[in-house]
């Protein structure tokens, strides 16, 4: 879980104090909420294993429709390091790997299966075969430039092994795709992404409208909370009322605190107050939900830059991660979005949603390669466990080998 971090949090005692801290409104009049204001009782364990019970009083007539969430199934309270080492070789074709392979079924049918049909039907490697491979790779949303690099690597493999066996091409394509993904992960590690010595780790989530950003943030918050970290959700999307309500629902479901102001409030002011509160209460992780905006709306992109500057002034070094959420079904347009967001606010990680709804999963490889930014999470369904921590070997294994993981 959360394998892209590389440094342990301070102590368990810190989290215990944080989760038991007084969460009454602060001096700024900021509202601290734990979800939709409806009658509900939730019982959960905090980081020290104690059982806590919270009751939310009824203050509204109706609550917004809840997003589909299934019960947490990951190990609940064994504290994982925030900055863990890269994952080791995964187990073969069991449980979560089979589920991932199933959810990538549309891409596998349209790409991997067609690749196998094409190669197994050939007795030799010729120019026509490479032209067919080019068409197949581009159709899978790998993009022209990336496709040419992959095919060049395949030609070199054939030349080096002095073979005319088309099977070699499959291995060359698979290995080159894996290389793109692992290279981006390694570059991110070399950039020394690490939790600050003092204060919380701040994640700022950005993206265009309709990509599933708020839902993704809620699921990420559950991952951190389930690993034993104290989490603060910040509703800086003050323009879409449903966004605040939705974030409150996610917070209530996991006993995660949400900081919000009235609709239409200045998002920079919300973030400023949230940073002060997070430091005062010693939170481990702060997740900031920003308003969706088209990458072509320059004035809104400037506002995003302002939010980031405010974070840095209140907490030097923040945000420590700028997570861009992309809809995988948008194909090459996702890359155009990513380039502009990266230029504006310095994107450091990607989350791709709706991979189960596209037959063109090659966008995962292409966007990571084109931006040089690692994939942090992939969404392959509506349920909580369908937001997966991204692992390059696991993904390529699911795509090429039906979920069997890394080959030896």
C-alpha cells in the first residue's frame, strides 16, 4: 500500500494524540465536519487499536446521494511506512491480481489478444508485420512517437538475437512498455520525494471536470486512514456544492475529518486555514480537493497557481505531491491536459480513472512516458478497493499474462 512513499512517520504516539485531539472550531471560525450531517453511528479503531464511537446529529432534511463504497478489506490498522521501499515481485495470479486482470479485460481483448493473433499467425518477421504492429499500437493509444520507439526497440531485439521468430517481438514490446513505467518511478525516487521532517504530508489533487477527482481523493484518504495515519480532507472546491457534500460523505464513512467553508468561499482562504489547522493538530496527511477546470481556462489555471503558492507560504515545501487525476477514456486528450497542468503547477504524480471502461489502456504507458511522471493510482471500478496502488510489473503482468505478475 502507498508504495511511492519512502520514509517512516515519527511515532505511533503522535498519531494517537492527533486522533484524540479536540476538533472544535478554531479561532478562524473554520468548520470541521466528519461527513454529511445526517443521523449515523460509526464505530472504528484508531491508530492505537482503541474503539471509538461517533454520533452525528441530524441537522439537514436530506443527504446527497452516496457514492458506491464497499467495506474496507485491506489490512486495517497495521501501520505501513509513509515512504516504503518499492514493491517486490508480486504473487502469481491470485486475488487482487486476477481482479486487476479482469478489469483490464477490454484493453487485453483489443490489444494483447490481437497482438498474439497477429504474431502467432506469422512465420517470419517482415515489413508488413511491422506496419500491422504500428497500427495496433497506435490504436491502443500509445501515440505515434511512443509507438516508433517501441518498434525500434523490437527491431534491435530481433537484430541482436538474430532471429526470425515473431514471438521475440511480443517480448520486446512488453519489456519496452515496462521500461517506460519503471523509469518514471525511478526518476521520481531520485527526485527525493519524502515526507517533511515537521508537519503533515500535503497532497494537492488537480484535474478537469468529470474525471472522478473527488471520488479518487476520498478513496486515497481511506487508504491512508486504513494504514493508521491521521488524515485531513480539505474541500477547496467551493464552486460545486456537490463536491463538498461528496467529500463529507467519504469523510463520514471512514471517520476522516473534513474541513470546509460556505459555497463560493475563496479556495485559497480555505486552504490557508486548513494548513494552519493541520499543523496545529499534527495531522500526518492532508488531501486537498480543488475545483475541476479545463486546461484551456487560463484564469482558472492562474487560480490553481495561487492555491499552490498559498500552501507554500503557510507551510514551506507544500504541496509535497501534486496529483493530477485523468480520465483514461479520454485518450490522447489526457496527455494534452497533463502537459498544461504540469507546466502550471508542477505535477509530480498521476491517477488514471475508468481504466475498466476503455479498450485503450495504452494511455497509461504513453502519458507516463511523455511526461516523465509516475502513475500513483489507477481506478478500475466503482468500489473502494478498485482504486489500486499502481505497480508497473503488476500492470504489465495483468495486461500481457492475465494477471500473473512479473515473469522470472
